[in-house]
């Protein structure tokens, strides 16, 4: 019944992923910028971004060799609505 929501909450249950979400809160960012901000390896960032994208919390577009990420505001709003309904 709540499988999609569980996936989203699990995606948010990691400090690095919460940091990424916070970093993306105001605008889209290139993976290169996120790497600089987080001071993590490219493979670690890719792992976290896959989890966030698979959960629907982050969407991406490819530009050249770089990925650009932004928050999926509709999905975040769905989480907020769920929490408010409790």
C-alpha cells in the first residue's frame, strides 16, 4: 500500500543523500558541482543519485558528459502531504 512512500523514506535515511537534497533545494546542479561540495568519489555520488532517482525524489538530464540533477518537487510534495495527513 505504501511501497512508493517507503522507498522515498529509505532514500532519505542517509546523511549524504539528505545533504544532496539540501544542496539541490534551490536549483539544479551538475554532478561536478555536487562532487566538489560533498567531497566524495564519483562512484559514491552515482550510487546515492541512483537511489534518489529510483525513489523519484530527484530527476536528471544529461548535458555532454555531465548529469544535471534537480529535486522532483511533485514527489517531495507528496511526502509532505502524507506527513501532514498523519
